[in-house]
């Protein structure tokens, strides 16, 4: 059965982004940046858009460039799928926006039009009209009347009218776009609701949460030996009183897009670097043809075994964040090349996996006797699509299916050029000056913050998720811990990272110069977990997203411990709140204690303790502190979210042969997405 979330979506440091006034041209990079690459691209709403550089691509042999190009195309062909998965009206909205952007004949310099463009930016950024992180619906700032005028003054043949008159079409679109209470949450994790009914994603129709749970429990009962991720690649629908799965496959749901994916994968298979890689790609093609979850497992096993290839790709239905029940997986693609130099750092950590397991604070019976198959590397991202873009993970640990992880291991990667782009942006952020608790802390974070983040990601992905085991006879965590599984798993992986980043072992193996790095890591983590991440949510809201919950849970838990031993405390100076760590070694001990407890909860499937932990420390927001954080943020104008414009791969042809693949770095966020829509819009508006 399905396991949890292995993507580390965003890390503390990565949230520290310098920002620009909307409409202002992005800054050119200064001489401080050795590569002189222009990282900063666009700024709107709560978003900073960056670019990333694919260093070393030109030097790849032609065959590898060709392979990367085919995999890149295969990914883009699935872009529509993720839009549709998130909300059944997303493709309808997107085609409308594209039609207006391309054919509207009126004034494009007015305030209203800029507001419309801003809505388009936000829509493309979120792959739909629900916030990419908070999952709640956002509304255009231009009025509905203005929007109606845009529609009427655009080329009607470019709009998805489906035989309707323009007026009827607008009538249908008004609540979809403008009524905040219609399809309010893409995914609703709040306690006490029917999570299926309350979420407007397109994974279920006419079914209740209970019916979904029963459907898959029955399926499991009918075939207990089946260890595949039941239902991860389908929509569950009740038709004429009967519940059926509509699988995402060739000949099934999303077939027009999947056929194109397969077309490019077949080309990729023909130029694979080696037999293992070819076998993996062929198995992925096989899965897209059969739609059988067991075939996806076969593919994952083959994919994990391919460790020698320079070019690699994630392609498929991978993460389950968009489904409150954590069963249905969103489409994504990440194409990459191995960064040979940087891989040495992560390899040094991975080679000590058994040492970390043996010296962990978790109970002996929860330790793995042999930690197997951790493959760690740093990758240079070439292109991302779907659930991985424009907002991107910075670390990936796949596959998600626990039995494959246990039997065959997993691949753990850090997205090196993405992290480099963040580090560049962070180096210009005024955030630490505002929230850092003192001069020493601020200077240490400036000096070691970037390295602390890199190591945190490495430890979280390579050691954290791979550590520990579930007791015999205990079900996987999506069964035992349910909606709390994601938060607890991410919390556990973070705690492994936090515990070891203050360990001399990391100095000894040569990945950091001193424990000062660990101290910088603690200050950043806790500052974010208790304060700065609150900038991402609206006044009155509690925390919903798993990573945000886990960071607050871990931080608030040690703060609570600090009440007795004063190792850490909250202080107010001149009306401003700061978190002060007085004793880093003691705080480390507390992280270790919490790690032990969360591992116990996971290993024993202690759902009540898991729920209590998350609800007590990870969900509720102090409204006064929240208000203060928002005010301090507003003063320094820092964007809480960021994402990327993707590089563009262009083949140079001689006849039908590729002679070279070039990379271009587009600068216009909207233009990129309009182009994508034209080139890769394979799905009908209703699926
Ligand atoms: Zn993680």
C-alpha cells in the first residue's frame, strides 16, 4: 500500500526571498554572482519567480542531450493532466485565459488589464485557481464586469464555449472564477469534515470518504498479497449507484496526453544510456498502457536499480499531497543530469547511513539492522512539469511504495541548481536581519545558513526518510496515522536532520567545518517553524500543509521543553518577538527525544498519540504572533513563495536527425505558459 510523502517541498532557508515591486524589471545580477546568471525573473502576489541554470549541459555527449530532450518532451506532454487533477474546471479556465491573453484587442496598459495578467500569473503558478500551497481558491482582482468585457473582445473561436453563447458561457464561468464559496478548497485536511466531499480536486466524484475507504479496503481484502499502491492512478466515480475506477492510461482517462508521453518515452528508450535505464523506461511505457499499479511497481524497481546513468527522470503519478486521503497521485516530471562534483558531499553522508541509524535516539527495536540501498546524488535539473513546477521540491526521495524501499532501496537526490538559485536569492534577503534574535545569530546564519540548508536537505532525504522500521504486523502509516501520516513522516525526517546537524560526526566526515553550522541550522529552523512561515497563511487560518505543520510541531515541542530548562525561550524586545536558543546541546537532546517518540508512533501505529502531537503542536496558530509576523513581513516586502521559469530545450536538426540540443533561458513567465498551452494542450476541457 501507499506510503507517504517523500518530497521535501520547501525548506526554511528557501523561504527567505528578496522581492521586487510588482511590474518592476528584475534586477540584473551583480558582480557578486560569479556565473553572472540572471536568477531573478518575476514578482507578483506572494510569489517570487526565479530561473535556474543547467550548468554543464553543453558538455554532455550528443546522445545524452538527445535522451534529455525526449524525456523533457515526455514530461511536458503530461502538463494538462495535473491541471485537470487539481480541479475539473482548470483546463476550461486556462483555455479562457490563454484565449484572452492571445487575442484580446483592447487596451493592455490599463490597471484592470494588469490585474487580469496578475491573475493569469497566479493561475499558471498554481496549475489552477487554488493556491499552490494553501490550496484555497483565489479570485481575480479585476471585476467580473471587466473580465466579461475581456471575453467579449477576444476571438471567440479561441474560447472553450462548447456550443454555448458567450453570455451563457460567462454565466457558467462567473461562480467558478469569482465566487469564493464555490469549490473553496482544493484539498481540505481539517478535522471532522468529509475530506472527499470538502475537497474540490478531481480525484473523486459522487463518493464519500467512507465509500472511498471501503472501496479500497475491499480491494485489499480481495487480494491481500497485492502490495501495489491501490488506486493511485485513477479517479473514483459513482455511476448509476456503482463505484468504478477510471484509470489514467492509454485508452482510459487522460489518454490523449498519455499517448504523447509514451511517444516521447519510446524515443528516449531508443537512446537510453544502458540496458537498465532502457528497461526502466520500457516498463514505464508498459504501465501507461496497462494502467496496472503493479506495473508501476515493476517500473519503480527497475528505476531504482538504474544508478549508473547520467541522465535521469521522474515521470508519472508520484505525490499524493493533492488528495486529503493521500491515495491519488499527481502527475509530475523532473528531468535531470547527475552533478558529479556535488554528489561527493551527499555520498559522504550516505556512506555513513548505518552509523547514523546505530547512533540514533530511536528505540533499538525500531532501528534497521541493515540500512539498504540509499542512493544519494546531487542532480542538475533540466526541466520540471506538473506537480514539480513552477514551485519545485529541493530534495526528492523515491519511490514512495514502502515495500520497494525496503526490498530494493530508494533514490535520494538533492536538486543542486535549484538550491543554488535559492541561495543566491537568500543572500539578498533582509529577513534574517528582521527576525534573527541577535547579532551573533544573524552573522552565523549569514555565514553558515546556506550550508546548513544543504546539509539539512541531504540528511532529511538520505538518512531521515530511510531510517527506522515499522513493527511486524503494523499497517502502513496511511492506514494507521491517516491524515496525520504526512506531517509525522516529514517531522521525523526533519528531526533526524536536526539531531545530526549538531553532531561532530558531520565535521569528522568533512561535510561541515564546525558545529557553528548546526547552530545556524537550529536558529533558522525554529525561527521559521514558530514565526516566519506564518507569513504564508491568512489571518484566522490554522496550519494545514504537512511540511508547515511538522516544522511548527518540532519547534513548538522543544519550546515547550525549554519552559523547564530554559534551553530555548520566546522573548519580546521593543514589541518584537524573538526565539532565543540559550543551550544548543540541550535543544539537540530535545529534538532527539521527539524523534524517538515519533518513530515509536510510526512503528507502533499509535494513531491517538500521533493525532495529539500534531493537533497540540502543529496546527493552531497564535493570532497575536501571526499578526506581528505579517506586519514585520509587510515592512520588508519579502515573498513567501517562489518558483521557476523553466529552461527550454531546442533541438538542432539535420533532416530528421538531431545534431545538437541547445538550452535557452526564457525570461517571460506568462509567455512560457501560453507557449506550453499551445504546444502541449492535448486534453479536452472535460475529462
Ligand atoms: Zn521529506
